[in-house]
C-alpha cells in the first residue's frame, strides 16, 4: 500500500517550513529517498491524513513527493501529484508530480503529462486521480507538500550475509 | 555490466518529454535512483540502443544520467556522459555528466572535468570515452537524455533469498 | 558513528571542484546517495579530517551534505551542516544543511531552521552544533563542502538477511 498525504505549513525558513509539513504528515523523523514515480504491481494508493508506514526514527523512506515553497508575501505555491492505474489486474501504475504558482497551472501540467505518458505505453489505464495543495505566503515562508510513501528501510537490515553484515553495521553505525 | 543508452524525445511538458525519452530507452517503468557516478570494479560500459537490465515494473533502478530540456522554440539542449577506466585490471572507473546548450560546451566540460578527476587520483586511466546527445525545440518541449544503468532492486528482494539474489547480482553486474 | 568532514577545493569546472572536495575528504571513489537528514538512534557525530567509513570503490554511500560553489572571481560560497541530539538517551537527532553566499547567512539559516524543528517536536534536545566552511573564487571555480557519512552499501550485498528481512519487507509492502 502506498500512502498519500498532503499538507501546508509555515516556518522561519523554507527548509523549516518543509520540515514542518513533513512532521504534519508523520514523516518528520525519516530520511527521505526520492523515487521517480512508478507504482509497483499489487499497490493501492490510499489517501490519508498522514503517513502510517511503519518506520523507526532515522530510517530511510522511499517516496515520491511534490513540494513548492513561497517566501515573498502575497505569492502562492502549489504542489500536486497525479496517478493512474493499469487496467489489467496488475494494480501497477504511474505517478506524476508538479510544482507551480497556482493549482490550475499544476493541474494542467499533471494532466497533460500523465495523459501523454499513458498514450505512449499501449496499455489501458483507468481514470486519472490527483491531489493538489496550495499555500499563500502572508508573512513567513510557506510550504505546500504532497507525498506518497512506498516503504521504509531500516539501517540494520540493509546489509547482507547475516554475520558479516551485522558486524559491519555495528562497526559503522555505533 | 553497465548499459549506456541515449535518446531525444518530445512531449507536451518537459516532464512528459523526459518520460518519453525514458520509455525510448526501455526504462519508463522503473523508479530511478540517481548515483553520483563512480564505476564499480568488474564493470564494462556497454553502449546500447536501449537498457536491457532485468527489472520489473516499479523496481528501483540505480543509474547515472544527464538530462537537458529545451522548451523555447529555437533553443537547444545537450546532455552528455563521459567515462574512463583505471588501467590496473580492476575494471573500475569514473563517470562524469553534464548538461548544456550545445554539444561543444558539454564536451568541453566533460573532458575538462574528467581530466582533472583523473589527474588528482594518482592512478593510470585509459582513454576518455563519451556520449553526447542534442535536441532542438521546434514546437513542443524536447529532452536530451544519456543514461547509464547499474542494477535494479526489487521491492520484495530488498532483502532477499541469498541464492537468487547472488545470481541476480552476478548476472547484472558482470 | 556518523563521520562529518568539511573542506574547500578548486577545479576547472564546478563539478571538478566538487570531485576535488570529495577526494580531499576520502569519498571520491563512492556513489553518493543523498539523505534528507535525520540521525538514527545509537549514533554519534564524529568530526574528522576525512571520512573513514569502510567502503570499496563504487559502493553507494548514504550521506547528508551541503555544497556551495562560486565560479565568478570575487564571489564567496558557504556550506554548512548543523545538528542536535535528543536528550532521552536514544542518541538520535536531526541534521540541517544550508548553502549560501556568506558564513553568517548560512549560520543564521541553520540555527533558525533547527530551532524551529526542535520546538515543533515536543522532545528535549541538547545544544546545536554546526560546521560551516567558506571558499572565495579568485580564478578557478571553488567548492565548499560539508558531508556527513552514514553507511556504505556494496553492490553485491544489496540482497540480505533472509528471514528477518523478508518479514520486514512483507509487513511494510502488503
């Protein structure tokens, strides 16, 4: 299951606003590793208020995200993700992300991009769904974030041949 | 074996053009994870029409790429990767990527960078090879892409059955 | 143990200067995979002259970095990382990175960001520490780099601890 959550947040710097947004959707304590956005077979995209993917503080979280920031009062930031599933029973699909200065611009780009991606694959896809979030800066920097969480990876189970790997992990991480 | 492929493509948006280019070289169905470009021991760089690295839809693909886009009619985008191998029998080497507005500029940067990288390592390297691709925007956005594919990682075998995994590693990397 | 090292370096191109900086701190021979900066439990941040994390040529190295470049003579590039640890015996913490045109600007951003991140977590944190490095371009491009190295991953041991890992994978993806 891929969990998709969206939010807006503020902070004294754009990075602080981004961190604030990550915390709001439950992923402020992970190391994000960004993917380029293909949905593996056997997936569903579950829209949630936050991400519940099991993880420990500091784990790597493989995810797709769109993030836009605005730091000049009066300006607007929109971020969006769109997706569609193959209609062959595989439960596999495609994501697209976009960031811009209005939800209309982001929606246009998401739809035009995903329609072109679908048309070029000679596979039937179901309807396009999307999630777009928008924030306007009034004073502090703002962040608009949509994030889709795939899977977490622990630092301890990354490694390999059990014995040697645990030894390596202990040596390097502790 | 690292497979290197290059292409140009168009689309209604720069991201759609990038996706189109990825599809053309056989990696439109994977999640790209970008590497910073060192070639592991025991490798060869095989120039191909497309990438044949074994993978399933949605897998992570570790790769190095250079991608340039042009969306103003009349403008040009060039992307290139250069590489060289150590001459000590290790079959290890270095990649460099660059993006620019002409193939000449990209080639100059690739060569100057890789020569400096080689000179600073006190190791003998063989000749520099490179692949540069260029696209000019006439109407729709265009994308110029060169991509070197290292290895795929399945979501299920991130961990994995030792025997099968080793077999995969051997098949993909040697 | 997370090793943190910093340096400045020059080169004929910004990428060559970055490579030069990476070599100076002992990581010119790895494929960097960038993390978004959470410190896992059981860690210490050791400030070193270079990175000693065990790795082979071409391995992936999971790390956090801040890198700034200046290529116009007379201009300055500053890069910095700040961090703080939870005070609950977990030895877990947070990193923040910033890049800018002066050490004062970078320090202000690092501190404002990390203070906001700490205040929003309802957890006691210890003092903020930071490392900032600055380079001024006189002729060739310069690079200012601060890098924190977590752990390397071999291409052969991508696969892994059989039983425990499969259990983890199943729990997260289904």
